[in-house]
C-alpha cells in the first residue's frame, strides 16, 4: 500500500513568505502550482476514527474531489511515515464503499460518519531536485474551522517524491538556517479535532526515544498552551546533549523555554530540533 514520508514545519506567515522566496530562487527549485484546497474531515459522534489514530477526509481542489484515509503512522528521524489510501470522487460526498477494503471496515459503524471540521488553505508548491532526491515543498496558509471556531494554519511540508530519505532532513535544516520555525508532530487533523473539542494529544509510548518525546511535547505546548510531564522529562534528559552540541543562541532559547514554558518560544527551536536529528 502507498506510504507517505514527510517533515512538517510550523512557522509564521512572514517566515513562510521568506522561505518561499528563498527556496524558489535556488537552481535546484522549480515553481509548482498554486491552488486552494478545501478539506472536510469525517468521524463518528464519539470520534471512533480518531481513537484508532486515523484520519478520513474529502478534499476539493478546483474541480477535483479526492477521498483520503491516513493512519497516524510513526515518527522516524524527523519525518512522519504513514499509510495512505486515495480515491478520486465524482463529487463532494463521502463514498463509504471505498472504505470496505481498508482497516476501517469492521472496526466502526461507517454509517455514523459525518463532517467534524475543515482545514481550508492556499497551497503553493516548490519542487526541489538536487540529484539525490525529488522533494515537494508545500507552503500551506489558511485556517482550521470547527464548532463555530477557527484557528490559523501556516505550515511548510517537505514530502519525498523519490530518492534518498535523508534529503528531507537536509533541506529542512537549510530552511531552518534562514527563518524561525519548528518541527510539529501535531497534524492538521489533530489540530482540527482539538479545536472541535474531540481530542487532547496523548503522550507518546514509553518506548519512544527522548528526541521524539521532546518534539511531541513541544508540539503539544504549542497547540494547547500546556507543558506536559512528557516535555519536562525529555528536556531534562536532553539538556546536557543540547548544551554541548547546539549553537549558543539555540541553547539560550532552550534554557529560556525550560525556565518559562511559553508556546511562543517553541517557534524559535527548529534549528535546534533538526540539529538533534543530524
């Protein structure tokens, strides 16, 4: 079955604009399409699909409609690796029959699925081909809407099209040298569930390494404003390693966050995060 491998970065609209123009100017880059994407996510009234760590959406891109099912997958060396199924649709409505040959069949009552939230944004694409990998760089900016509320969305996703997986990290690190950002492990879908009041992020399992727990804890702090035990534990475990290996200004930012866990501080830690993965 198809798999998706990507690194997802959260940044400000101003930083996104700077990154877009910087990447577009490189000889390895080719400007791609710009389009509006309207995404409706579905679940049962008790969020059974989310509890199974999956997301189901219908996306409208111009005249095209695509139904997609994704699993949460795993976090490996800074990237998400997820199973993914996609089907073209003739219109905007969910096609339940397409789900019968997926892991969802038999796990929940498909007839109870209904729209829960939307993620609507403009996507600008830059394609990178450096001879070792082809990477799609998607600049997404818009909003997430649920239960009469809205929150801004501004992300940069590096998705591997072909070639060496390590180039995802290489290019993400180059962008982090240019602008402030952070590696965000909370997907658009999880943000939508949180806004809808149907999901609170849970800590990673006890088998997760300290770097993964740090990244996840930072993402939760950014989303909810709450510093969890997962975050405090990972920061304590990694503090000496970061002190020895990080640039002085990144160590100072890390220390500031340890002293005062504020969500706004997270968006300055991308270079530190990506350095931990190198």
